C-alpha cells in the first residue's frame, strides 16, 4: 500500500488543495481533499458536484462560512454538503487553517 503526503501536495499546489482519488487509488468510489487556507484568504469554494456528497471537517483553525451553510466552523466540527450547493470558506485567523473533505457518490449515482 502506497502512502501519500497530502499536506506536502497541498503546500506546493497553486490552490492550496491536494486530492487523493482516482489517480492514486484507481477507484471512483471515494476521494479525500486536504486543503490549506492562508490567513485572510476568502472565497475558497466547496461544492460537491452533481451526483456527489462531501463531509467537510475543520482540522485546525476555524472558518467563516457563507452560502448553503452559514456561521463559524471551528476545529473538529464538520458539515455535510450535496450536489451543486456551494459554501465559501474564509480564514479570519492569524495562521493557516486546514480542512479535510471526504467525498463520494450519492445514491442518485454519478457514472463516468
């Protein structure tokens, strides 16, 4: 079994996210995203997409949420999002905030 450093991938990516999915696992069943939001960064979009569902977990720091889910998401808290609903994450803190997204296909099905 291959180990993958998602934090390192996120740090070197242009958008602060790293995806563990089909390219790594060969499976369409599920995926995981590791994201880093810099202090003061606004507008990080979370949208599962048609036929998908996601659980978004604040791993460190907290996020101000706008869109389909409003309020503050604190470290250790999570929310569930489906389909084309959108939520924007903002980091109002003084250090990086990290989130994890676990996603997969909904019962409606999404076929490739």
